[in-house]
C-alpha cells in the first residue's frame, strides 16, 4: 500500500519489541516515514532507530497492542490473526497480514464509534418523544380531574419514593395469598414456554442455546404452583418434537410432573402439573427458536383446543359441570408471550408475561459490538420479529414479572409499550376510579425466581458462629478418601487450606470480571495473608480449545498469578460437576469464607442466593440484580466492579471482622426463605389475584375472589342480565356449552333494561331495510329465523376473506364472483354441503356488506356469520340473536363485550387525529369515515396514501401513548381503521371456536394474493387456506412495514401443508381442486 509503509514499520516494531524487556515505545509518520522501538530483529528496518521516548520508558508496546487495541474491538478473529502473524516467518506474508490487521482494527474502531453516536442520537430522540408523550398524556387525562387531582397527576410523573417504600405501597392494596382461605379453590393455571427441549427429568440443559435455565425454571415453577393449596392443575405448554435427532420423550403429547397439592384432599384424575406438547411447524424436525415465528399461530390453535377440552373435563371433575377456564395464562420469553396474548384474548382471561431475556437489550449490545450490521443481526436472530412479539405481549399483559428492578428500568424501559412514569399515572387514576380513556400500561413487579433448597444442608445452627461440632467431615487428620473429591481437588492448590476462602464461581467470561478480582487480591497484602482465593471457572481440558474470550481470561488469570506470585494462595481446578457445587459452597462456609460476584453487570445473581443458602456472606457488584438480593437478605456488601481497591476492602472487611461475618451469615440463613419456591408462588398468586378476572360469561366458572368483579367496567355488569335475557327471549334453551343460568329476582325488568341497551347500541341499517318489527326481521334474514346460529352444528366452515376493492375502496365485482364460485364449489359436493357453513370476513361495515350481497342476489342467510368492520362486529343472519326488538340486525352482544377490554372509541379517534395533524401540519391527510365506523371501530378515509405512516410507525406511537388496539390499512389503502386489541378478523375466528365449538382446524379460509394489512394474521394457523390467484391486483401491504422491520416470512410460513393455491381461471372446479389438495396435504401431518 504505497505511502503507508509506516504502518508495516510500526507494527513490525511492536511485534519485534516483545522480545526485549523494557522495550521502547513507538510513533508514526506519513509517507515513507518511520517510527521505531528498541530491540528485536536486527534486520528490521526500524530496529536500529533510537526510540524517541528513550530506553527507560516503562511501556511494552506488544502488551499495549494485544491487550488494549485487539481486545478493545471485541473481535475473536483478530486474536486468531495475531497468533498467525506471530508464527509467520515469511517477511512479505507477515507484512501483508500486519497491514490488513491494522486497517481492520481501524475500520472496526471507526464503525464502533459511529454506532455509539447513532445509539446516543437514537436514545436522545426517544427520550424527547417520551417527554412529549408524557406532556400530552398529562394534558389529555387532566381534563376530567378536579384542580386538586390535576396536581396529583402531574406529581405522579416524578419519582418520589424509595424502592422500599414503593415495595410496601405496591402491596398495600393487595391481600396476601392465604393457603387456608384459598384451599377450597380449584384453579387451573397455564404456563407457556415454546422453544427448546422441555421435560421433567434428566433435562438436557446446555445442549443448545434454546435449552437452558428457562427450561429448568418453568418446569420447577409448574411443579411448585401445583403444590400450592387452591391450585388444582397446572399445564406447561411447549412444542412437540418428534425428531430422530432428539430423545423420543420430547414427542410424547403429555408428561406428568407431579400429582398436585401435598394435602391430597379431593384430587381428581386431572389434578397436578403436566407438560403438554403441542405440534407446530415441521413435525419431524427440531427447530431453533429463531425459525419458529411463522408457526406460532398453529401452536395457539392447538393450545386453544386443548384448553377448551381440559376446561370441560375439569368442569366435570370440580366445576359442578361448568367449564373451568384458566385462572391466568403466563407466557415465558417473546415467542410464548406472543402466543399467550392471542390465547388470553380468545378466552378473555388475564395474561402474565416473563421476558427472561429481551430483544431490544440484545440488539443494543450487538450493535455496540460492531461485528454485524442491523440487517445481518436480524437475519441471524430474527431480532425484529422477537421485539414485535414482546411488544404484542406487553399490549395484552396485565402483569409483567421481572427478577430485578434493573430489568424494569433499563430493559423494559426501552420498549414502546412501557413507560414507568405513565404506568404510575394510569394506576393512580384507576385507584381513584377515573377513566384512562383506553390507555393502559402493564404492571411490572419484581418476583425473584424460586429455588429448590431440598439439597442444601446447613449443619450449623442459624444463630451459631459457623463452627460445626457434628460435621462428619474434618480437615484435621482426615484421609483424602473421607473428604468429598472436590475438597481434595481444591485444597491441593493451597499451601494453607485452613485460611478463609474467597470463592468466585462463574464462566471465564470477560463480563464476569474475574481478572479485576485477581488484581484486587494480588495487590492487597493483608488480604493475601488472611485468605485464599478459589476460582471455579467452568471446565476445561486445554485452554487453546476454548473460545477466544474465555481463553483470554484464563490466560490473563494465570499471568496475574505469576505476576503477584500467588502460587499456594489461589486454587483454579480444571473440572467440577454440578453435584460438586454444593460441596464447594460448604467447604467455603466451613473455612469461614466469603462468596463474591464481581461481574460488570449481573442481571439477577442466582449464585448469590445459592451461597447465602449455605451460610456464606457475599460481596457483589452494585450493577443489576445483586442490589435487590442484598437488600432482601442483608448478608453482604456491594462494590463498584471497576474499583479493585473497593473490592479488596470489602473482602478484607468480611474476612477480618468475625462478628460482621457471623451477622451476615445469620441474616442470609434467616431470610433465604424469601427465595424459596413456596414464597415465590405465594407472591405470584397474590399478584395474579389482583388482576381483573374477565372470563366470558357464557363459559364463566373460574374461581375468583369475592370482590374481583367490583373493579369491572360498567358495561360488564350488564352481561349476566343480557345472557339471561337472550335465553328467556328464545325459550330458555341452554347455551352451547351447557351453562346453567343463575336465577334472577325480577327477570322481566332485567330483560326490559337490557333490551333498551341493545336498542341504543344497534347500528343503523340502509333505508331499504328499515321496517316494523317482525316484518323487517323477516326481510333482513330472508324469512327464516333460527333460535341460535347453525355454527353449533357445522362440521366445516368456509370463510371468504377476499379483499377485492376498487380504487375508491368500494367492493369490486370480483368479490361477488369469488363468493358465488365458492358456493358452487362446496354445494357441488352433496355430502360436504350438508355439514358445511359459510362466513364472510371483510373490512366493510354491515350496511355496505349487505348492499354487496343484494347486488349479487345472495341472501344474507346463506352465511352463518358476517365478520364486519375488520373484526369489530360479528353477525349471525337468520338467527334470533342477530335481530333486536325492532327487527334490526345487530351484532353478537357477547362478542362486543368480549372485545371491549381496554377500548375507548373517543380515545382512539382523538389520538389518531392528533397524530395525523402533527405529521402533516394541517390534519388533511385523513378524515373520519362515520359511515364505516361503529362503537368498536374507528374508520378514517385516507385522502393521500403517500402522506401516511406505515402500520409499524403508527403502532409505535399508539403504544407510547398507552393505547392498546389493532390498527390497519384496508380497502385498497383508502381506509385506516382502528379496532379493539381483542378483536381482529383472525381472532374473530377463534371466538367462533370458543363460543360455538367449531374447531379452527375445521375452517377453510378463501383469500386473495393481496389484501388488507391484517391479511398476514389470517394466513397462519391450523385452518386450511386456499389462495385464489388473479382476483386481487393490489392491496394495502405497502403501508404495513417500514424498512428495518421484520419480514413477511417471519409471520407466514414460506411452505405450509395448510395452504394451497388455485391455478387458472376463477372457476368452482378449480376452487374445489384446491380445497381437496389442502385437505389431503394437511391430513397427512
């Protein structure tokens, strides 16, 4: 590289100077200039040059270059390149490698700085928008408050409480779960952990990145919850894996973990904890979690079928014949959170989320490393789909459980769907009974993971001094065979094994900061004289076989031991088993030692709890989870992990001060029960009991606290009466799920009240359909009125969801053609026609839908269901439930109350209008389409699609403001529609399953190649899908996602046996061929 020979000279001088003790430094020049250092190869062109810094500078350039520059870019390939350079003898090849390495370092360093700057700018913009959102929220929400309350709302935005006071206040309005009071309850709890290999015994932890600590956690949680009085059954849902690459046990549909509560009273055949494996995706492959995203809706449909069957079985056992729905659905990790959101929405039960590790946090870390651009990160980890899954879970969750406060502030705080300060505002308003206008933030609570202490044996009394008189093991005069093998392995390193031990147990990862601990120990002579250092750093046979980062840490530790001459004072055993870990803790406690976790950041700190359970005082990093642990246990000291003097002082204080050591030991043993599984489950159930129980009333029998319904919204209070009125108006026939109705003191009065409510909420019909009473009802429904929808007796349902619209958003003639050809195809098979029904799913309102059917001379009663307004309304033409007292068509009232959760029509309308006005400056991009709107759908007419933001961007802004809803562009990008969170065209199909018992797996979806932005949600799942080619030239997809978002293949499988395509013209025969093809392909699964 002409003109840059100085780089070769500089690096050659650095490399050669490594052989000369006390070598000199280097410099640089341009053009052909040189710089040098002392020592090395005499043939080197710069070896003879005198050092400009002089021969006595205490600076080793080789050490500087390798330790600071190479490690500074955090690139393992550079370390390997450096090793090759050192071993290269050919001068030209060596020069080339040095030059390439130098420029690579320069490029990475520049890229890293650029990414850091972009990160700072991104966070600054986010903080600015958050402040703007908070101001808007304060202004909008303060309108309904008195002057005094306004001050309270603004005050809520400022942090004013300590963590301890906040903890106390959070529990002040909750009743702690009582095992005595809740013993008679028969709760059904659902846990979901989709990825990895999950089984109850012989867990293959560490087999891969998907099968780790989360698997152990969810299995132990399921067992522990099932042992709590009041909990009857716990189901842990995971993916079924029937692959020759894994053990056969992962393909078993169910696995019993335990038989349930220890009291054993009244346990039925279904009691206890079970692993339930749901098939999804390729049946014969073990799929990594990054590749599972397109198949999650299949998992949801399978899980929903199991839950409904189990609810019915539990009802027969403990529910007096009434279905027992889940008390809570708890998703673990982003993929399970996505599934839990859909399941809780379909069943209308509370949802809880545990993130475990978060996508935004991982993305930030990967970007800071500078190894991969964002596009490559997303392609490798599907990180953007993971983040969207976490955002969707936040939309639906009532409660988010974290391990530490740091996780809330520094990790969840990165998400659009959560703001600590706004959450306080909304919660304060809810306590005062003031509306939040549909705004909501999930409650974040810290519940540390439980631990199984059954294997922990502390032979000393808690109030003793730590000396054991009954300990069967004694170091004095004991033969090596009588001691645990790991004791012998550790003590062989130590000159005086009787000194107190300082124990560190972690991977040899740079983030664990072991090298700083060794420096602190080596440079503190009083500490060296009083104690030994024991480093348990994983297992190794050969350091060279380890990863570059781990090898570097171990090599540095060995060099530091040599530098400070710590031989005989530091133990670094090469191997240990999991069973050895309790013995290592016990040995350290016997020697009156201390456990230390000096990690730069520790998300939780499980080893700190394990050490405390064995009676060890702790010293831990002040960054992360240890802050909460030491506050709860009061058994140690926190230190700055970057300050080696502070580390040495804390260790010396605990080792030298025996009274302090004993006090920390006693505190730890007394308080360790706070981290037991029973304590975890007690806190867990207390928090879940605080969630609003909102089961659908036609299935409702989930045990709940007596006062749980006091907090329900006003419209929910009418549901019981409405359910009763509908039955009375029809002749008392029981509902499809055979629920016995509760008696009423004055049913006629209640019926009149609910009918008045129905009248006021009924949507207007076209003038041509207005009439009087029964006459109008007969006209609308085609002259036949059934008591209940025929869906209850259908074995198959053909759902037509073809989004064929003209440029003005009106339905095109092709939509009618598709409907007519589908009818002909199904009715051509007499046997199929007898057991099949039809549904129409569209973004149009009811009035336009009926006008379309009239144009094609298709009676509305040919359809068992009409799903209108992008899933905001469901109608049953030809049924009594579909007609009110005046003969007008009205939507399913149960469905309206089902989707009303967290919905505010005015809040959504006003917020969208403000956002559009802010973007365009005038607010002329959209105007409200009153004709297409209804009580649960806000529709806007899009005047200029080019001015519109994508769904991704709109959803981000709504989430930041606490509005939880579905937003979509539809009707050929001419409408922007907002519907409640629990409603959508895909969720409406699951509602039909839950409400009328028609399995999603028996539904056939007829769709086009293009459609509304919610089309992707419809295409995934266990229903069969036929894509009719050539009927939709374009849809609204161009407004779905912005650049840098997740992709279609992360939502819809590229290849699926549940999808078939038509070929050729739009004919009934071709549609029937595709229907038979998809039926045959899916039946072979």
